[in-house]
C-alpha cells in the first residue's frame, strides 16, 4: 500500500470513504454504522465500492516504493534546493464548479 486517504464524499461530505493505492490499483471502501458489535468495539464497518477507474503513472512522479528509505523519511521536509520529493496521487477537492471529490 503506497497511499491512503479517508475523506467525506457525497452531499455535505457526510459519507466517509477510505481510498487506498495498492501497487497501481485504486481500492475504495465506504464506511457504514454497524451496531451489532460487542461492547468496547467501534460500531463501524467498511464495504468495498466497485468502480471502473484506471490509474496511470504520472511522468516524473515517484511512488513510495521507488523512493529510498531516507527519501521517504525526509519527504515532508523542504530542502534548500527544492520541495518535497513525494507527491500525493490522491488529493481531495471541494466546491469546484459545484462538485467535490478526489483526483
């Protein structure tokens, strides 16, 4: 798993979804309440959402697997010569022309 994003989608961002990049595949799960759990457990489950989204590699963008361990640890820190080396593929957007989602 190279990237994970938990975000609210749907009307008023009220439907929580978990999106994950596994190798070159996008996996989407929708959260729903589940009240038949034992006490002390989280009353939440996830259901897999079917989709037909194709993911292609972006030129010049390295994934976590392509970066070395030192590069991953320092990816969030800015260096003098440039910015972060890892660029997130899953990015949330809100209210662009009335639409919200993940790009």
